């Protein structure tokens, strides 16, 4: 295969992926004004529904603008040999391959962030502000940016450096060592993310004694779920949208509630949401997802090891000196169709897991408070109640609200 042929294959993948996304977005947007199903008629009052429609349409238009901008920018970068320019720039400072790669990705990420930050700023302080969601200050916005960059530089830079070092030392066997590194890192982050990373961005406090904590502990005892760590996170610092999540294993497992969730839901509804999360733990969904993710990573790294040495990867991007970081860019695009397939499979499994967790909550607690909590959360986030089936199939990791309500109302 000639480098030019590979270049056109890479461009074709980018274009086809963009077109598919735009078609799905169009189909989804066509259903924004559909009549709400009878089972969800109590979610929105007329005024709130009109507001949700306006929110969906505003976000859809803005998403189309930002994605088209990013796509055009990417195409121009390819066509005008941007990777070659950045690679030459990095090599003007050093001949060390690890440092060249760090500078290369640093420049690309910094440039991308500078160009896309205005869109992020507009999303937060214009769109989210207009619809009453934003609670973030400009200081918090920029501090989050700074913290995110520092973490990317420190953690991302360290991992990339180790991977390239593995490649230099072991060549085609580098994928085995990298796989082990990623597996250990994934396990570590799953165990300690809430303790080490979350506090950088949010304040977490133990749930105070009272009706809610007593109800949660009573439920946990009923289902044999040892739970010593229940925390409240200041989600209202950035948004009015609510959430709850489970993290960690063994003695490190904890449940984290957004303060907005506590404000929006009644005690029995919060316990029902937690019963759903406990269902994921009891059904071993978390372990399945972690193991599957590690296996997919191993498969991806193995494929990468087969192609990373081919000079054609660098030549296709107009880079004269073959290098790991350029090969990584080309491989990432070539692999994206496979990645889409694995994502579809994982989303399908995830939707099945959500049904199982709902069923667990229904069996061990009650369906009614879980249904009412799901409806309230959808209403408060102005969720789309009539998404297109094709969009759901491609993008949703959870069943739609209608599907979950029908499942929970099922008497069997």
C-alpha cells in the first residue's frame, strides 16, 4: 500500500464517521417535538416541556456547530500536513523520542484546547446559564481548566513516557508491559479515584446522621451490603443537575451522593436510587466492566504492536522520520471503526445491566420510588423523553426513561 492510499483511507474514516454522527443527530432532532408517551405524561407540565424542547434544540444546534468546527479543523490539519509541522517543531528542541512525543502531544492538545475553550465557555455561561443549570463561577471554570491540564501533564505524560520507554526497550513485546501498566492503573484508579482525584475538584463530606442515613443503612443491612462510607459531594458548585455513583471495592467501596440529588428527591427515592447502584455491585457489573475494559485494551495494544513499526503510518501523515507517536495517531484513526463496534456491544450490555439493577432495586426495595426518582431527575435535567431508536442504539449506555418505567411497571 502506498502512503497516499493510506492517507485517503484515514480521511475517509473521518468523513464517514462525521456523516454517520450528523445523520443520527438529525434523526434525533426530528423527534424533539414528538408527543410524550402516556407513561411519562406526568414528567413535564406544559411550560416545563416547552422549556425542555427549547433546551434540546439549543444544544443540538450548538453541538452541530462545535462538531463541524472540530471536524473541519481536523481535516485541515491533515490536508496541510499539520502533524509534520508539529513533529518538526518538537524535534527542534530535542532528539529524545520520549520528549519529542511529549512536546508533540502537548502542542496538539494545547492548540485544540485554546480553539475549543470558547465553545466550552459559551456552553457553560450562556446555554446552561440561560436554562438555569449553571452554578459555576468563572473562577471555578478556569481553575478546573488549570487542574485538568496539570493532571493531564503529570499523569498522562508519565504514562505516555513509560509506554514509549517500554517500546524502546522491548519493541514488539511492548504491548504486554503496557497492558500490565494500564491494568494496574485502572484497578488503582477504580479503588482510589474518589479519595485522590475527586477532592482536587470537589469537596466531599460524610453524610450526616439523620433520617436519610438511617434509611440507607437499614436498606444496606437488609441486602447484606456492608457500607461504611456514604459521602455527599458539592455538585451544586457547578450545576443544578443531580447524580449518585458507586466506586471502589472491599474496604474502599463508597457511595457518593450529589447534594443536588438530596435536595431534589425524597428519602425513599434516594434509597431507591442507591438500591439500583447496589444492584450493580451485587450483580458484579462493576467487575465485569473493569475486566472487559482491560481485555479490550489488551486486544487494542496487541493490534497496535503489529502495525506501529510500519513506516507507512508516518509517511501517510507526511512525517519523514517514523516514530511511535505518529504511528499512534494513524493507528487510532484506523482502529476507530473497531472501537465503534466494541462501544456498541458495551452499550448494549450496559443497557441490559441497567435493567438488572432496576430489577434488583424493585425486588429488594420498591419500584414506585425508583420510577418517581427517575422522572424527577429527567425533569430537572430537561431530558429528551422521545429519542430516536437509532440514536439510542448508537449512543445510549442506559435504556430510555420510557423503557425503564415500562420494565419497572412490569408485574412479572
